[in-house]
C-alpha cells in the first residue's frame, strides 16, 4: 500500500510520464499530417494534392486529441505550471491555434470551392500547417531556455521552430511513401531527400545551441557520468539519419519496379529520431516542469486530487489508444481517392 508520502512523490511522476507520452504521440501523429500540409505546396497537380489530403483525411482531426490531452493533463495535474507556461507562450500558442484553425477551414472548403478558389484554400492549408509547426517549435525553444529574454533566446526559439517544421516535413514525406503509389510516391522520396538535409542540419544546430543558450543544460550534459549516459543519443541519431539517407535512393529504385516493400523504413527511422530527441529533452529538464522555477512536485495538485484525476485518466487513456489503433487499422493500406461524402 502507498502511504501519503509515496503518493505525494509518485503521482506527479506518473502524470509527468503521461504528459510525455501524450506529447510524443502528438508530435508523431499530428506531425506527419502537418508535414503533408507543408509539402502540399510543392505538388502542382491538383489530383495529386487530393491524394495527399486523402492520405491524412481519416486521421488528422483525431490526431490533435493528443495535444488536447497533454495540455489538459498540464492544467489539471500541474495548475501552477500551466499558468506560467501558457502565460509565457501566449503569442506562439495563439499563432499555433490560428494555424490549426486555417487547416480545419481549408480542409473542408478546398473541395467545395469553385475551381478558381481551390488554389487559395490549398495555399491556406499549407500556411496553416507551416504556421502551426513553426509555432510549436518556437514554444519548445522558449520552454527550453526557461523563457529567457533577449534576441539570443528568441533566435534560438525560431531556430527550433524551423527545425521542427523540417522534421514534420520529413515525417510527412515518409507517411506519403507508405500511403501513396506511382508518381506521388516517387515525389515523396525526393521530398524526403530534400527535407532530410534540412532536418539533419537543424538537429546539429539545435544540439549545439541548446547547451550554449542554457548554462544549466551545458552543466548537465557535460558532467560525469552524464556525458557517457547521453553519448548513445547523438550516435544513434546519426545512425538513423544515415539509414534514411541510404534507404531513400534504394526505395526509389524499387518503386520504379513496382516494389515498395521497404517504404515504411524512412518513417520508422524518423520516429526513432524523434524518440531520441524526447529522451534528451526529458533527461535535460527532469524533474523541473518550469525550468529553474518549478519541479513537478512543487507544481502538482494535491495527492487527493491527483488520485481522482488518475482514476479518470485510467478510463480516458485506454479509450483514446483503442480508437486510435482502430482507426489506423480500418484505414490501413494505400490512400484512395479523396471523398467528402
């Protein structure tokens, strides 16, 4: 049996872990459909644009559930941190919501608009996707620096924003390789090769800039034994980038022969890169929820409140997992023609 001290310690840890899982699921699931939206502007053929939208049509709205869940857990489990974080991130949060609204409106209106208006809605879907992706990266950059003031901190946040957009584009290209066929699938390989370079460069720049902009992270990363514990992260990240770069031309060659057996590999490797990035982030900030201000225990609700919330989460989380798995199982395979019927 847990006593009161055990609950006061472990319940915040459990809810912090649930938040990490929720945000990781969001970055992967909504990340690839934001990436498809970013890549939409590169496609010139209207029918192929429809196929790109069809590949995310059954999933994109539900994918955002994970963002709502993560923010909801922050609000109910860590109300002190919720007020500080969203207060500091008011502007990028507003821009992210604007981008998500643009995406939602454009998704429905693009197919119903007259021909001379369709291009506008396609562009707005792209703009909304890019705005949401960059805003989320800026939020992450501001969070990592502890909401520091000055041009250096804001420049770093913008760098993280552009990096996240590149990572989403890589996820989106990998998703299109899995869900499409023919010419669109071949173009998805080229888009992956193009975005891979930007994502790799951005990863290096962010990895170098993070300890430079944050003295706390520098001390944590380069102290013994942490430097040895963290060493596998950049090594495995580099290996996964090499795997993607090595596999793309070979996937293209197979696709030209009608064989897309390994088309899932770039997407899976990108998921691995994101997972390693999440590990590095959690390692760098734990146990703080607001860096250098609040730990998870200082920001947490009372153990009694967390116990009740956990009972609700025990029902909600399996439900979300179940319908997510079910929807992906139902719409497994290649995307068909776009239909709003």
